[in-house]
C-alpha cells in the first residue's frame, strides 16, 4: 500500500458518493426508502469492486479505513457535547431514557445469548457471533466498524463483515417495516399528527436544502493568513485520534488481555483534550458546527467504505445462522418497541415508538425520517426528550462496544449476556412501575 492507494480509494468512493447523492435527488423509489447516499455508494463499491465484479480498482484496505474513520468520529464526541441542566429524572426524558436504555441492553443480551447458547449448538460459529446483530441494528454502521475493529485484535476478522451486513439489512428493515407500521397505525387511529409522504418537505425526500433554508456550517476563529479555521479544528481531531492510538498501544503493551480499541481510547483522549482546552480558555477557538460537519463527513465515508469492504464469502459461509439471528432480532425488537412503547410513554407513544424503531434497527437519520412522517411539526417533542436522554445512554453504549470483545475473548460472554439482560429488565420494570 502507498499514499497513492489511499488517494485512488478515496477518489473512487467520493465519485460513488456523488453518484449516490444524484440518485437520492432524482429517483423517487430511493427517496421513499430514505436510503442515504453513503449506503448507495457502499452498495456500488461492493458490487462493482473486487468482492464481486471487479470493475473498480479498489484496494483491500477499506476495512482498515473504516477502523480509522470510526476513531475520528469518536474523537469528535467530547468536543461537541453540551452541558445540560436537565436530568434524566424528569418525566418525559426519564421515560425516553428508560425505554431506550433498556431496549439497547436487552438487544445486546439477546444477540449474545443467541450466539452463545442457540446458534453455536447447530453451527460452528464464534461465541461472539450474536453480537453482530445489536452492533449493526442499534449501533448502525459506525458501531459495526467499531466492534469489527475491536474483535480483529482478538483474531475474529469476520465480525466486521457480519456486523456491517446486519447494519445494512437493519437500515432497509427500519424503513420498510417502519412505513408498514405507520400505515397500519394510521388505519387503527394510533397516530396523532400523521403527515402523508407527499406532504413531506422536499429537503427530507431529496436531501437538498433550498436556498432559504441553507445555513452557515460554522464560524471562522482564525485569519486564513495564519491558519485556516478548518485546519485548526481538523488538527485537534487528528491529534486526539493519534493520542487514542498511542493509548491503545500502551494498554495492549501493559495489559495484553485488555486491548482497548482505538476508538474508545480516542474518546478518552478527547475528554482529556477538552478539559485542557477549557482550563486554558482556548476551547472558544473550536467551532462545534465545523467539528459536527467533519464528524458527518467521516461517517459518510465510514458507511461507504464499511459496506464496500463486506466479505461476501464470510457472509455466505454464515448465511443461515446470520439470517436466523437477524430475523429473531427484528421480531423481538419490533415487539419490544411497540408493546413497551405503548405502556411507557404517556403522550405520543406511537410517534416515539416509530422513532425508536428507526434508530434501534437503522440509524438516527432513519428514526428522524419516520418521525417526520408521523409528527411533521415536532409536537411530540420526541427529539428534545431523546437528545437529553442520550447523554446518559452514550456512555453505556460506548462501554458495551469497548468491553464486550474483552469479555468474550476471556470466556466471560455468558456473564456479559446475563448482566445486560438483568440490567435491561430492571430498568424497564422500574420504569413501568414509576411511570404508570
């Protein structure tokens, strides 16, 4: 591999992203499914790249790119976090936290249990095989890349392809099943603010903002004659990522059994750098909007490279247990989301459940797209509640991705599954009793 290899790979995937954006803007079928251009680019790279037709000269490093990109994404998280005055104990936020946190833990418990005690009884799969489902569904392509990178340190190379496949199927299922559930809910009178697809704003369908709705991407804090503001913000992110890489190597050297993944260490390094910037009163020179857009760009390329790097031979080798795992995961997630959602949310339960279905199986963007159909004016305040609740969910999600490979690699997978199941069940039982 040379630097030119990286340039060629980035150039090809960039062309596929532009093509995906064109298709999203022009093809109505793609608009109705809300398929993101990054996913279309990944599909194109998978089909026309070396894995299938071999028409595009993509290298075999795409899985490595995904591991680097997810580290860059995690490096941005501490820099964009906001201080909040509200606690998760407030009723709407507390309900959303309990509902989301318990569902996440139970999905991880289900995947771990299926892989350990069901699928392994019939197929020679790795004990951690079942984690591909929650990593891909609840986590999306970002978590799929993270879990793949973490397990690769323990020699489980197939995890990234399996988790990426789960994330891809999850996105499609989130929209297809979500749209069916919305239609059924409208017929049964369960929706409160339903908007027909034709009434959705054009920017939600095509992804193109009209001139009157365009906004600035961030404020410049430096004169370009000294250092461009984009350079400064990217340099801070890159520094944090490199510090995370160094920390990961140091931990592996001192405690070989631990082997923390780079993305987790980048998150910790980001917290430390943010603290230093605040103590030195230099954090004002960072632009959170710019960092947020950089994170979005990293994520777009992450999805494209991640899907394009799926090893079809690995998927084919495990196709039967993988389909069983993903099907059971979809059914159980669907039942949890809509049965528990009806009981735990006092207002707009259907809208909040549809949103949760979108991000529990696909991505946050899928959840927002489904929510905009059922609640176009935001009267349910679902996103407000979720934004506050996620402050308490994020550390748990990072811990799950960080420590599950360590526990499974050391033979403690069963305890991991049990702990997730008990914690999820305890949260939901407590919430159902408290929020009657």
